[in-house]
C-alpha cells in the first residue's frame, strides 16, 4: 500500500501558478526525497499535501483516503507528521514543555524514548527553546512530530543552516524512522546528504517534475545532480 499519492497537482498563490502537474508516490516504509533549487516549489508541494495550501487541480490520497480538500487537522489525524521549514518551536518554553505540547497518540514514541534518541535534548530539557543551537532546535522540531507517532512524516529542509556533522546526526535519525516502518517525504536542498539515505528521488524545477527514479541512480550522475538540483561539488561522507 502507498502511504501517499499525489497526482497532477496545480497550486497557485493568488494568480501565481506555482505547481504545474506535480505527482509523486511515497510507499510504506520508504524514504523519498524531493530536491530542487530555492523557489522550485518544494515547500509548496508539502503545503499542498498537508492541506495548508490546497491545490486547485489534481488529487492527493493518504493511506487510501482522498484528502485533496481536507483541512490539516484531519490529515494529521490519519497519522501524518509535518516538520516545517524554520523549525517553529516555542522559544519561551523549555525543551520538556515543547515536548508536552503535542497531543499523545498511541505508539512507540514517548518523551523518554525521544531523550534516548536525542541525548542532547535530555541534557537541555530545562533550557528554553531560544537558548538552543540550530541543530538542537531541529532535533526538537523533529521530536515533537515523532511524539504524534506518525505513520508518514513530511520534513521540510531539516538540514538548513546546520553544520555537516549535525546534518549527519539528523539524517541518521531519519534512517532510524524508516527502520521503525515509518514513511518519510524529505524536502531538501542538501542533495548529497539526501540521496545517501533516500530510496527514491524526485526533482522539481520551476514547479515541474524533471526527474523521478532511484536516488542512487540520480546520485551517480554528477552532471544531472548539479544541473537539476543546484548541488555543490563538495563530497559528503557516507551516512551509516
């Protein structure tokens, strides 16, 4: 069964036509990465899937439910977690208070298990959100989403602004989610890190899909990586 299916999405902001017939699939237990330059339409795609900006045309199905026109809270209730770009944690709440914000859903993820996964958050649990580093804030944003015990997680630029060693930590957590049977749609500009862990890749350019296929095959084509995703030439170490 597919966790997520999107077909021929056309999304607008006012009169601006942002997505032009975008379609993608995320299978159960799979990491799929959506790549592209700034302004390519990656965040708009996630917002359309999550019901935050409804597509004018096209269809979205999540776990077999037609969700194209659903509000975000109904989509979340299906077991969909969303970590938006920019983290958006509560700056004036402590780490522990931030973790107590999500409504509890049955499943394996608890605050105690979050602290096992992110020992740094356990060390900083009494610190306010504004006192955390960028990497710690990203960990906290992901942790809050995990506490909803989602079956599908949408991640928007989790590596943004992070040092390479922290990027590896965050992506290792994403791999751990797949091992738990979770499906992940990962929106990323950091092409080299994303394709190391993804099963399949899609590339957006000006709101149109220009590539879809195995992430490993995409990663092998250096020219395509640079041309379609705007990747830098630096080499990323393999993520375990």
